[in-house]
C-alpha cells in the first residue's frame, strides 16, 4: 500500500488525581491498546498504516502520550479510542477519571510532487491552528497547534487534512481556462436608443441622490415609479404566471442559519455584512455616550467594546429563510412542487471595490423564487422561469438578451459534469442584457439580471429536509435582480418615457415633482 500520510500527535490527558499508583497498569494498558484498539479495522499486512503509542510520561495528574500513525487509523482518532480504554481501566481499578484530553501538537506529512510556493503556503497557514508549513523531501509537513477534545471528536483534524490535500492538489494543477461567456442562446440584436452610463444621467436628472454609504443611493420618485412598474411586470409575467405564492422573509439572518447555506461562510465570508447585537445593559454604553457628549465624535473603539460578538448577517442571498422554513421537516412528495417567492425588501452584499453605478450596489432589491419538488419538477420549473424572464426581457421591455450557462460558487466542490445541451446537468442559467454604454456587444461585459439555479441535493442535505418515504427531493431558486433590471432598462431606452415600450410608458406618471434646492439636482455645466 502506498504511504499517503504520516501523523505524529502529542497529547495530554488530565486525570482526576495523582496516578503514580497506577503506573504499571497504564503501561500494560498502553501495550494492550497497541495490539488491539489501535489496529482495529486494519487489514492484515497493513499494520504500518495503523496507530501506535510510541512514548508516554506520567507526572502526577498529567499523562502525556505520543502517537504515530499512517492512513488507516489516524493518531487523532486513536487518541479518542485510547482515552475511552484508559478511562475504563483506571476507573475500574483505581477510581481515577480522565477529566480532559487535548492535542498539544499535531504534525502530519503528505506526499507532494511539487515544492510549496508562497501563495500555497499562505493559504494553508490561513487555516485555524496551523503555524508551520514546510516542504521536505517530496513531502509537505504541516504542524498544527493545540486542539481540544471537542475538536478531536468533531473530526476537525480530518477535515483540516482533507483541506490541505485539496489546496496542494489545486496548486499542482495548471490554472484552468475560464470560459467567461458560455452562451446557450441569444435574442436578436436591437437598435440602441441610449449610449450613456445611466447612473450619471440619473444623478443629473435627480432620479437618484448619493447616500453616505458606498454602494447605496436615495432613489427618488421617477426611479421609484419605474422600479415599481418593472417589479409588477416581473411578478405578473413570471411569479404569478407560473403559480408562485408570496412569502415575507426576515432579512436579519442568524449565523447558525447562515452556516447551513452551502459555500457562503466558508467561501465568501468577505461578501457579507455582520451584525453585532447590543447588550441589554444600558450602562455598557456609558463610555460611548460620554465620549459622544464631550467630543461630538463617534468613538468606534468604545462602541466596539460595548457590543456583543457578531450573531447575524444581513441577508446576502434572500433565500436563507426559505430553506430554514423547510429545515428538519418531513414532507410528502404527493404535495410537490412547492413554489414560493419573496419580494419584501433589501438584499445586502459587501462589494468592496467592485461597486459600479446602478449595476453593482451593496443594497439592492430582488424577487427571489424558490422551488422544492422531484428532480424532474425542479428542472422544469427552473427552465420555465428562465423562459418567462426571456419573454419579459424580449417582449415586455424590448431589451437585447442572451442566456449563459454557469457553475455557481456553491457547486464547485468536486467535479461538475456540465452539459449545456442537457438542462439537468446545468446548475445555473444566467439571463444577461446588453448595455450599449459598455461598448460593442461582442467584446463588452453584459449585465446579469436573473440567475436560475438547480441545487439538486445540496440544500436538502444542508438543511436536513426529509421526504416521508425517502423519495428523492431537489430544490432550486431563481433571483431576479430588480435593481439590475431597472439599470438594464435605462441603459437600453434612456430617460425619456416617450422612447420606452408602451408596456412601461403608459403606466409611468409623467406629472411627478421633485424637491428642488440651490444645489440639487446638480445642473449640467
């Protein structure tokens, strides 16, 4: 058997009392453990891949143990076996208990055909507890600091090793060629009526006004009207047309719910806003309040000291409460499909330096459609949503569109067998609109206004959703980015209602008035 992994763990067991009287019993127990429980489950002839206690030392109530192992029984797993075995022996013969087990250090080596570059080493060091990464004689040597008994029982070392292997394997592969526009189908080219950045024009006309928060805007009456018209068209032509029913969902999402969302906290935690609840004790804010009274300045340091740890995120996906609603429930396939939507408020994503005008903001609105049913139903529903969105883009709003296939971040673990000619094998279809101000349709970036997904079992497993007779159940969701639909519409048709499609122009009230000041709306120079 090829040696894939070697592990060396130094462990400490804290005993309930001085165990000097049990020294000989401990010695015999360790020898017996090496012959039995440390090799349990290991085929004959592969004993080198099992675990073995190589040294141990007893000082009063502290029992320090060193375990070395191969692949089949890892040292960390063996430590839990040994703890149980020794606890039974010491408890029966000497009434001595084991109060604590912890790994003081864990060292493991993994074969690696390539030296570890700085970027790869930094990615590995970013994992909690790792403090040394080395490359020695065709092996990556990783040293991990202290781990609690809870960490050992929770298989943290195993997941850490798997993650290191994934990083090393990824570093050894050439960078993949990313196909940015895997076009499935597209509509006819349409004549542009407008070629400017809509945000600049919206500012000049007073349709929006800057808000101090980056990527946030105050949307005034004409924009709000167009937004509402667009929203109603999409609700009528997509959600209601396809029989979706409305829900109203929380937008403050507990971290315990967020951690069930595949890929979010472990792949893109930098893309979320975190919320820190205040303590119920008003005195906790005394320092902050007095500083504010005296200096008229916000003391962020004293505010941070008063707040509790982060407990929530502002909804980055909008569908999180839908899956929590189904979570740990037992459903009946005879009732499928379930088709629900939420259009009750804002979604939040931290875009950092990626903020761009109307098209990439940090606070935006969407219609989020979710569907749960049999595999066949989920694929058909997703495709019907895409078809209705294309109908709205092409016929109702007269915009130039195309559909691309994509692999979303939450589906990238493992291999994805995507076939754009087989809808069941496409995890995501994106509907994109051509924006004339960005350049030619052949070379410029189009704007995604709808993402239509099939999750398969991903969310079923994450949220422990069950079916009465264990029949296969899938989920999916589609996000219609209302803020982006409006940006695409204005980029295509401009700001003169007379140039708009009749489906929109006849619903727009041109008799609106805006508050005026000496400085706003800004006048063209």
